[in-house]
C-alpha cells in the first residue's frame, strides 16, 4: 500500500490543496518503513520515488519511478512476498507504476461529490533476483471518492488488484480499501488521517492494515510538502514508517 501513503489521490489533492485544472506536477521524496512481517528478522525499506503527474480536463496521468534500498528483504513495497537470492542489503531501481484516471464527478454539482475511476499497471523494472520486485506485471482498478464538508473533507478508495504470479507462487488477487479525513488547520496547512486495508495475497499470509497521519503544507503558489507517519497492525504491514514528499507544479 505504499503508493497509497506516498501521495494522496488526485481528487483529494484538489479538495485539500487546490492545483491547476491543467498542468504538470513533479514530486520526489523519501519513504522509510521497517517491520518483521511475521519473520524473526527486521526488514528496513527506503523508497525514493520520482513522480510525474499530468492533469488535462477530466483526465489525470501519473508515472512513478522509484529507487529502493531493502535490508533483509522480506516483502516488496506493496506488501507482496519476495523470492530470489536475497542478500542482506539490496538496492536499485524499483518497479515503475503508471496510472490513468478519469473524473466521473468533479464536485461542481449539488452533491459536491468528487469521483475518479483509476487504472494502474506496475511494470517489472525491479530486479526480482535481488528481491527488489516480483518480476511480474500487476494491474489494478479503483474508485476514489471525496467530498468537502466545510473545512473537513472525507475520502475513500475501493479497488481490486491483479497480481502477476512469480515462479512457484500463486498470489491471490485482493480487494483493497482506504478511508480517511483531512481538515484545514490554516489557509495553507492541512492535517489528515487515513486507514488502509487489503485482503491477504497468500493462503498463509495476512491482511494489510495501516493507519497514516499526514500533514500537507503549501510553501508557495507552486510548491507544497507532505509529511506523514505510519503504524501497521498486521504481519503484512510494516511496524512503523514515515516520510516526506516535495511537489512542484508547472
């Protein structure tokens, strides 16, 4: 669920921190997480993404290319089991994620509801032999919904993911969901909380359950920063984590 916590859904960004109706936003930052994931050994992951986000009319396109550094690899960035000849520390290019979203509702109606339909594909650009990915292509589809209630906005996601199966592995195709609130503390400052859940992907695995607290601050007309902290509540989630994301709009 890393992609869910590294950057908020596009429609929520519009609610919380208004952006141009058409334009390019480039983001980068760092995400850190650690956990045992049901094993005796603690695994640590550093995830450094470069994210390009382009919005034109009702369409939203996004491309994420990350760098990974994993100590004692156990699970991948999306909580999937990893195989391969893992060293104690592995690093390199992670899997590339491309997505396209369409705004079914833009919040301008009497209901004020915003609704996006989003499709994603994870391309296997990470080296599976060094436990940086599964080496397979994954697909997902989701609905993002949000609505503002004065200074408070609520948001939710419901989706389904199709995992590619590595050799000798039969990964399940799980449902996933998110639910959260974000409130305006000041004209350029927003504080929010989100709960993320996903079905288990192996017969002996566990569901993902994570709670994220985040703060978004506009630094100027084109710059904003997001800070967040994470707590996991299952063996498929990290015990703890956090990070920051810096974005610039053109």
